């Protein structure tokens, strides 16, 4: 990675003004990395602005973003270069499509193995737990002082992207960086409370889903299902489902966990999670979806009940001893 | 702490056989620390046995404990010394009371500020996040190789005692130790899954409690209540309530979260949790209980409904702007 990080540093040294963007529907790693990079660039006298297609999610509103984050660039003139972070392809920024490409150099920094190397400079490291880990490395090589603003952005990104230091990407390096960020003044309790903050509607929704939680007789498949009625009754939206598929996955003996979501009477979304050995990306692909080994999803043009039956049947087949 | 750890090391070097015990109803820090210490002592040729009053909790059954943990000592002869870990007073081991005291030296290692210094040697460090942190320090000074057995015990203890690296005791040192333990082969995903493993009954119970979740109009107090009926319907026990008070505490705007548990028609237990500034130990003391600033509890000789009314009233008073 030595060569790639040096190319990125050269781009930074040679230029003066930067836009930074990530993907649509940004989560903690996208936002934390972007904001941390903007604060870092400003520290060394550069102009830097985070430009996001979608607004900052509410649960991340505690991140320091004032005057540094906009949804539409305020400046009429284009920047000297554009950073695209945590984004597998440039279309996912929400600003470009096949026809419209940026007229300025693009610096592509990502940790997804599927990244399409669309940048003028590409620094893609699938070994990194989060894009925030790469921004940390960049800051270190640039001699950036990890101010409280930068530290809280990087910490929040690492915490979320590793599922509170639980996913298998939780490497020794992640813990070492976390140690340093705490030394720089991050309050782990305050961040954890903010990131996990719930509305009463969301917890009522969780209650309804858990009461409907089901498991196959052998215990290997477990699922919850959410209808439009659930959302109405609890005043919630699909955004409130974040992490809920973790509940069926937490059951003893489970191999595959599912969350079914009624989009409308003819459309159902399915989230697949694997506890361990099953590759759920393969399962989602059976229904035209995709994802990773442990987390995947698909959308099926059928009603909730029918989709449940079909998908559970398909999972059972995969789990059959061959 | 230098002097205390040296005294402990001297005791270890001078003696040959050890019992190790912690407190009744052992949690992850008690069990993880005890087992890690036993594996460590055996590594340097000592005889060591963990003797626990209560059995290993099911959720910790993945910890390596075969042939090293017993509920009753198998050997008739007393050990050369007894380690008491994570235990504020010796009565809490479940093996001694005011009248019966051990006839052999006691090595007391703990991180609770309330520890009664009951040992022949006392190493009490309230600055440590967990007793496991002290066992880690001891291992390092003894030159113990952190084998996979020791590493998983220490990691599980640290993870649990810091609430998955979220409580305010999550220090840089905790993260640095975690990094080293992962390097020693601990699988963070496997441990997290084991520690968080649920039964379907427990998740149904959670569902019922969340549907009953309530919050005062100003949002500052939130609570759930569990009856004997809940336990019966879901096939669960009080043990299954572990961590559930975290749900009302996670609500935006909450200052005090409560969990009411009907023990019988005339007895109610109350768990208090503070989000931030309120000292809930003071609140619990009003009802004859106690605890820490952020976590406390009490038992009240009244029915569930009456206790709810009285306790919520008391919390409201404390929250009034003075």
C-alpha cells in the first residue's frame, strides 16, 4: 500500500482545494471518514468541503460537521480534486452517472474488495477494517495532529464498521487505533450512547418483531417479518430496522437469520445473515440479489407470505447435509 | 501498585498449590479472571484449581474450564494459599462467613473501590477496568505466555466488563490489551456471538417488555416492568433479564432508566441506570438499596404497581430543577 498512499499524499501536496464525498445513504464509516479527512486537510491549510448527496443521518448528528458538510457545493468553481471515500463505484456518490463524469482528478480511497478502481489515483485496501483506518494511516503519514474533531469521527467510524468491535474485521490494528483515539480525548461511553440511541417507536417496533420471531424446528433458520402495518402502528420507517436482523442471528444454534420486509403488497425485501459457515451471498443471488458471505440481501416481486415460504425453503435446501 | 503486585508474585513463587475463587453468581470478569489465573499458574508448574460456589453460567460455557473448575474442591488437603478475585468481601465467595475464616493465606485481587482489604495480601486497583486487567499485568510480570486458553478468558472478561468496549472504564489500556489478545489468536466475532447468544424465550420476553416500554412526558424517565406471568409465558427466569435495562436507557433524552421486576405479589426489585449526570446510587439508597453512580438497585416489599408509582415519583423529584 506504500505506493498508493504516497500518490494520495502527492495529490494533497500539489493541490489546494478539495471536495470529499462518499456514497448515498451514508453510514458511520462514510461520514466519519469524510469529516475526519476534511478536518485533516483544513489543518494543513487546504480548502476542504464534504459534499454528500444525502443528509447526515440523525444518529450521527453529534459528529462535528458544522460549516464543513453540505449537500450541494456552495462554491461555484470546481475543486482541484475530488476525494471519493468508501465507495465501490463513482455512480454510488449520487453525483455522477455513466454520462456525467467529473472534470477534475478523482482520489479513490476504499476498503471494499469490489471497488472498481475508478479514480485518477486509487488506494483500495480490502485488508483495512474500515475506510476510517485508511484515513488514520493517511493522517499519520501527513503528520496530522489527531484533534478531538478528527478523533471522534475516526472512532465513530471504526466502532460502527466493526459492529462495536465484534465483527471479524476487528483486528489488533483496530484496537490499537481505538486506544490512541481514546488517549486523544474520545469518550467511548458518550459515543456508544449516541450511536445506539433509540426512539420509543423503534423499540416498540423491535418489540413487535421479537414477539413474531420464529425458528425452524432444528433451530438452524430464524426470522422476523415486518409489515407496513408495523411501521404505521409504531410511527417508524425502514431506516429504524438497522441491526434488527442481529436478533434472530443471536439465537443459539442458528446458521442463517432472515429479516423480511414488506415494501408493498407485491414487493418484499429480504436481509440474509450468516452466523458462521453458510455463504448467504449465494442465497441472495438465487433471488437476484447479492452481498457478502455473512450479510446479503435481495428484493423479490411477491407478497410477504409467499416470499417467506420460498426463501425459507431455499435456505433449508442449502442447509441439507450434502 | 508496584509493591502489591510484587507481594502477589512473592506468594506465588513461595508456594505450590492454590485454590482460586471469585464471587457467587459469577459473571464474565469473575470467571474469566479465575480461569486465566489458573491456566497461568499451571503453566509455571503450580497446582491450581478454580473453586466456584455457583456453576459456570451457561453463556460462559465456551471458556476453557475442563479439569480446572469445580464447585467443590476435590482435594481433601487445603491449598497453600487461596486467591479471591473480583470480590469485595470474603463472604461473597459463598464459602466463608463471619464465623468461618480460611486457615490459609488469602491473596485478594480486585478492582472494586469498595473492597474490604480482607486478604493476607491485598492488591486492589480501582483504576483497572476489570479484575482481568490485573491478571493480565500479573501474567506479564510473571513472564507467562498468553496461550489461547488464557487469552480467550481475559478477552471475554474485558469485553463483558466494559459492556463491549462501551462503558466509561474503556481505557486506552483496555484497547491495547484487547489488541494483544487478538494477536494471540482470540476470534472477536466468535466470542461476541457466544457472549450475546440468546434463547428464543429470552427474545420473546424482550419483545413483551419492549411493547410495555414507557417514558414520562418530558422523556427523562423510561421504564420496563416484568411480571411472573412474563416469565411463565416465555419460559424464562430473572437471569434472562441481563442487560435489558439498557433498552430504556438507550432512548433519546432519557436521564434515568428503570427495570421493575415482580418477585412475588409483595416484593419488587428495581434496577436503576443513569445515562449521564444523575447519581442513581442515591436513588436506590432512598429505598434501602445501593450501587454505583450509573447502576444501582433495591428490593421493595410492595407489589409491582405500587412500587412503580413510588419509585417514578422519587426519580421525578430528583430530576426537578433545583
